[in-house]
C-alpha cells in the first residue's frame, strides 16, 4: 500500500457476513462496462488479423480476454477498497459497501486471472497467453499498486494495460505481434490520456479527497487542458496510421480524420471552457470516438477493404 | 427458493451462487470438450 493509503481508514469489508454477497456483486467486481470496451477492442484485433481461427477457439479467446479484464477489475477493487469507500462514485461497490469480504474478491480475481491465462495458453496459443498475463499484471501491479497513487502520469503509463487487448486478439489468430497490431495498441494508448483527463477535470474533487494525484489535482486545470490538447493532437495522425499502412481504405481514413478533428475541436473548447460542460462533452465523445474507429476498421475489412 | 419454509435470505443467496457456479462449471466442461475436439482435429 502507498503512503496515502496508510492514512485512510480500514474499510468495513471485514465486517460483512460470510456469504453476504450475491451474484450481482460478483458481476460488479468484473467492471462490466470497462470489460465491454476491452472485449470489443480485443474482438477487433481478432477480426482484423490475417488468417483464420476456428470459431470455438475464437470464442475461447474472447472469453479469456473478458475473464482477464474482469480479473483485473476485481483485484483492482480489492486493492482500492480504502479509497473507494471515500469517493462518491465508488462507495456503493461491493467491498466498501461491506457486502463482500476482501479475501473473497481477491480470490475471485486471482482464480479468474490464472484461469484465463492458462486457458488461453492451452486452447489458443502462448503468445496470446503471455500478452494476456502482461495485461493483467500491468493493470494490477504497475497501474493500480505502483503508479496510481504516486504520479500524475498514472493513466499515461497505465494506459498500456487498456491498449493491449487488440494485440491479444491479433496474437490469438496469428501467434505473433505485428506492426498492424502495434498500431491498434497505439490508437488506444494515445486516446487514453485525453479520455481520462477529461473525466478527471469534472471529477477531481473526489480524487483530491483521497489523495490520488490525478493531473488536475497536482498540476491544475490549465496544465491538464494543455496536456489534453497535446495528446488529442498526437492522436489524430496515429488514428490515420491504419490507412497509411494499408490496413484500411480511404473511407476509414476520411472518417477517422473527421472524428479526430471533432475530438480536437472539443479539446480546444475544453481549453476555453471554465465550466464542466466542455470536459463532460469531451469525455462522452471520447468513448464514441474509440468505438467508431474500431467499428470502421472492422467494417472496412468486412467490406473487403474496398471502402 | 424464496417460498420454502426455514430458508433464510442468506441461504437463498448462497443457493443462487451455488447454481451459478454449477452453470459456470457445466459451461467450462462443454467448452473443454469442444476445444479438445477442435485441437485433436488439427483445426
């Protein structure tokens, strides 16, 4: 635990009744909303990769990615139960609410993590399994335990974990890492900072209260907006890389360009906006942006790359 | 079941979890069977 967490109260987790959690609490531990985006980008990697994978093995690969993401979420909730209890957004989670014992959550996450990696290795291939293990380990050890409470660069470096799923999907089919899968990784990696900093601009009160050094807390809103502009500007050419590399056609290139310009426009608006409206709009658009980029890539390949 | 006499809320919750675990294990068994068939068939 970090220095910050030592000052925080121990949570009521130990006081909950054995067997008090119900199925919905275990589902909540998996962070289903985060998992859905991870599964989608993982599927995109699997779909865009050259070659074919038997549908049963593709299903297993997707289940393993989903289970790995859920495991990361469960272990993250176990570790962060002290600060979750103090933040409005997270105090209703199973651990801070006292509906589940901490050990139960850790055991659940641990079994899912090990099970998903072993299953991926045995049923699909070892490269995909190693990438899945790396994703879980990075999210738990590097982001959650090491960086999150220590540096405002937490989400930049921690973004590696969120960006790896398309590479896992790609590796499930090809058994390797390729430039194309690294491009998919780079898109999510560059998208993550403006996405989270937009969120933290209108949510910094909670983070400040629990001592998590998010950029607006330690460097202020102006510096955060400058960084958002910088990363949004860098994201635009990265999203065009699939077109330049011949992974996708002109329709993708034009649509990605327009989406990137719209995202940049929202970042400029955030720069001039002193209210929370701009950051809220940018945060909402960022989710649609990433989703549409991957939908376009999938559609492009489904249409035979003719678009 | 909720209507069964003498069954507390905790029992009901535990029973639901047991059934969910059974469903997961049954699904895993089917999945392992299918994966074995696919791998043995050389894909």
